[in-house]
C-alpha cells in the first residue's frame, strides 16, 4: 500500500523555495546484472559515472497545470504530478501548476540510467519546491509505480533490485576508474527489455549469486582487478539477452592495453573498457584504448566504414567513475537517506 497519508494530512512545509533544483548521476551500464536464486531475484550492481541530469521545478504556470520541458519527458511529468498530488489542495496559497525543466548530458536509450537519473532528479526538485521530503524510500515507492529503476539515488556502488525498485545492499566505493566506451547505435527501451523472459537456468542463478559475492568482497577490498573480472563475466553472460557484436573486439582491446575488464549496458547499446585511473601507466593505456576503440567504430572489426561493428552510430567516449569516500558497506539505509545526492 502506498503510505503517504502523513503528507496528505498536513500542509506543505513553510519556507519551501519557489523553485526547487535536483540532480542525479548516471551510470556506465552495470558492473553486474542478472537473476539470483530467489523470488524476485532480478538485480544489478551500479557503476556510477560523472554524467548528470539536473531538474528544475518552478511553482506556477500559465496553464495552471504541471508542464515539462522538453515535452518528451513524459515519465518525469507523471512523477511530478504524483508528488504534487501529495500536497493538500488549497493549503499553501501557491499558484497552481508548475514548470519542470530537465537538462542532461546522459545519452538516452543506451543503458546509462538516463531515465532513472531524470526521475530521481525530478523527485528531488519537485519535493524541494513543494516542501515534500524526498528520502530514498519515498522516491522508490513513487518510481515503482512508473518503471524499473536503477539505483542512482544512492551515493555509492549498490546492489539493487531494479524491477521491484528496492535496495539490496550498499557495497561501498572504489578508487577512480576510466571507462573508454563505444556505442553500437540505436536505443533500447528499459521497460520493454525487462519484459523479456530471462532464459537463465538454476545453475546460472547460482553463478550470479557467486559473482555478487565476489563483487561485494572486491569492492570492500578495493580490488579493481577482481571488479574487472566480474564485470567481464557478467557482460559475457548477458550476450544471450542483449547480444553485442562489439564485445569480443572490446575484450581483445582490453587485453592489449592492460585494462581491468569490460563493462556493458546490459539493457543498452554500450560497451566499455575499465581502466585504473591511479595506475602510473594510465595516460598511455587510456590513449591506446581510445585509439583502438576509434578504429573499431570505423569498421576495423567488420562493420561499415564510419559505423560500429554492428552498423550502429559508432563514436568513442571516455567516462570517469565516481568515488564516494567512506560510503557504508552494509545493507542499511539511514545514513544514505540523509545524504540524498552528490552535489
């Protein structure tokens, strides 16, 4: 049951700003994604990167309704209206409606959590403008009514049940990495992807449980090499669900440049080589990886000239992962609930 009676029974908090702003980071796909041997076992482990969405919500609009810009952001509009419905009508004297504006540098439909970042940033912005507190648990309850969601509302690497929109565990933080990524082109609808039956066997589910345990230990131990190995295994296992023609060539490049492993957008179109940004040879490795990936996207591995190996849009981007200092390493919410977002 959606428990928001306490909010409905009281007026909005006094002193709420006329305009609220919220931000949320994206991810480069996932370090791990699969299904565990339990009911509702679909899960992923986030790989936060320094790409952001910013939402601004200004109270009042000419139409008296809530509007969104750009207009295609219909899920964010739906969420803004849901939050506004929590405020008792006529209790504030505020002008009706509002204008929600979203600005993002996260590519859409690529498996980089663009939609999740839009929604989390929207919840924070609208909540601030209307005086409605938006801790992670409340955001999750709202988002569960809209679509499967990534774990980008937590400032840490987390294991997350994206289909049921709930936190499984906070794994912690890692030293900075770079991800040299390519895009095979096209886009993937997350909702449609999550409707696809998962053909994983019982043995596969137990394999995913073992990989999650390995990754948990690796994050806590700051073991980037093991993180890369788990990410690579997950990428390979995902080929049965979302095949990437670029994966094998990317694995070859990773070995050639001394990378940690390959991460993918399991429900998207991206593949990326993980590199330790603290490695003394980092500059040489990232340059070599970017050059080799550029050659790959130009058709050096069987694709059309100027396109990726699957005939996609091609292109090479370098992402920087986010580090969160001393993020908690146990499956608990209170401390993270207070943190909210990374400025």
